[in-house]
């Protein structure tokens, strides 16, 4: 049988798998995992999907089994740890998927330190699985979801050795090439996007973002959080990329900055003005107005869609339409007029 093996330094107290809400991470501003509930949800999810889970604290196995019990004419699978019943059933965390469970165990391993992962094949059954002194080892029976996740690991976890394009007090900004070649949302390097309807141009790892029980947020929530990271960014390469985006869709960055004013994003707006000036643009204007100004002014104007226009107008860059002298483009003639007039 094939297993995903996750290890980290330190030996696990088996009560971490039984006491809901018990965690030594509470108040730890650097922790990736959550307050004692995540590993219970993860374990319940995997068992609910009929996947074998083996846990070793050092060389000692923490036994995990499911026993059925009746409650109000319904059968529940109760999780037993080391021969003792917990209050956790396999119905716990009903929205969790297998990939969510793997993400949680790996997040905990990252918190503990010296986290490693790899696949192993058992030759003589589960009896060949073992633990090592001073190490926590978790074996998760492989399945298509886990195989897919492992093959695209960068989409779900940012390697700490990868340097962000920008790092600030609210989070970090990465190129899409650094995160599995897609733009995505992360919490402290761990993927947290439920879907990607509001797709950004870059990837963002937020230091803080409110996550529900599923540990996933909508792309709309992620888009709103972008302003906190981007507003603190003064990297001209980031601004140039946003101004020259030609993907055909409006990146979530512009939508996020639409209602964020200078006082809340001083660095971003200052860099935006500098990049505009460096690029030779003196004005900004809406695409629909291109034919309403002189050729000379048209060449000096950055033409953009409505939302970027609103953002750029908050800077010192003037809207070219405020300069246009309409009267020079018209002549009042008498009535009636001829065909050629």
C-alpha cells in the first residue's frame, strides 16, 4: 500500500488528537495551524473517506480506530484514540475534503519544525510502518486527491526559501511562477482560496485573514485583503506589471484598490505616480474617451478601464478630459443646413 509520510521534530502528545480546543498555539502570532480543532477535523475527514491513518509519537504508535454508536436512531462512527473514546465522530468537519486534511497536517508539521514529506510503499503491510525517537510521524493512505496535490505542491504551499517580490507588515506578494504557475491566495504560505473567480495578477500570502471552519475563503474575501498588502508596496515592478496587464481580464488588484485612498495606501499611490511619470504619461483617461481629445494629448494619456481609472484619479495624475477644450472641436452654423455642411 502507498502512503504519504509527514514528519516533524518533537513527539506528539496523544491528547492533541482528543481534546477539542486544546492547543499551545493560541496567541502564537507565527503559528500556521489552528487552535486544537484542525487535526481533529483532518483525522475525521480522512477516516470518513475510508483512508487509513497511522500516527507515531516517537517510536510509539497512537492507535486510531472507528467504532459505531447509536444516537437517536442514527449510527455514528466515533473516533477512538489509544483505546479510549473521544467525542469526535467521522461527521466532524463535514465540509472538509481530503486535500484540506493533508493541508492541516502539513501546516502543523511546519509549525513544529523540520517538516518533511514523501511517499512510501509498504512491502509487508502496515506492520512495516514505524516511528523514530524525537519525531512525530503521520502516514496517510494515498488516493487520487493526495497524488494530485503532491504533484502540484507549489499551488498549495509556498516554500519558505522562495523570496517574495514584496514583503510587508500585512503579508507578502509573489509572482505567479513561484506558486505553481497560477495566482492564488495563501495564509502564511498555506493555500486558503476556495475558488479563484476574482483572480489576481500576483499571489498573496496574508499574515492574517479570518478563516472559517473549512480554512478556505472565497476569492472575493481574498481580493479585499489584497489592499492591505499592495497598499504597503513600493516596488515599481509590481506597479508596472499592473499598468501593463494585457490578460484580457481585470486583475483583482485594481478592484481591491478601488476604495482604498492615499492615506491607507501611501506607498502604492506614490509609486504609481512615479511609474506613470517615468513612462511618459501625463494624463489618465477612460477608453471610451480616446477620440475626444487631440492627437498630441492622446499620446500622453494612459487609457484604461473604469476601475483602474478611478484608482489612478486619486493620485496627482489629472484626467485628460478635464483638459479637453470641446469648443475648439465645434462650429455653430445656421439652420437649415445643406448635405455637405
